[in-house]
């Protein structure tokens, strides 16, 4: 993997994917969206470890997103965590979210990152 050789990258090696049923999306669509979110985390969350991730559920749809993925992660003790913005070293953060949309070719992509419920 190129990222492993060039940067710290987000650690997704032990992420727990929490299964959530949907009447809107197939399991394949949910899996594709969640794995896209995991790849996004790996590429953009240096010095962080993804703990778990799940589809927020059919009742949590937002007009501007196809679906919402919720995740928890921890930061390492490095001061480099400050480069991510409002996170602190050695902390665990819960209920972050990725707003997911399909691009022109039908693939999922992350459109928005924020706190779940905001």
C-alpha cells in the first residue's frame, strides 16, 4: 500500500463493522459504502485508529446524503493529531459521521464529515 510507505495513515486493521439492516439498501450497497468510508478514514485520519463503524439506519436519512455512516475512533498520543483540527492526543471520539453520496459512476464517496446528529 502506498499510504503505508508515505504517511502514518489511519489504522483500520481492527475495525469492527456493526451490521445494520436496511429496507432501502441491499447488504452489498451498505458494504460498499462502509468500505468506502473505511478507505477514507485510512487516507485522512493519520495517527487515529478506527474502532467501529455502522450504517446509521433507514430512519436517519438526510436529504443531502444517500446514507450516513457512524463511527468511533481513538487518537494516538502524538501531537500530530492536532493537524486534524479539533481532536486531542490520546482521546476516544464517538458518533462521528460520514455523509455518503453516489458519484456519477454510481460509486459511494464521502461528501461530509461531522458529529452524528448535527
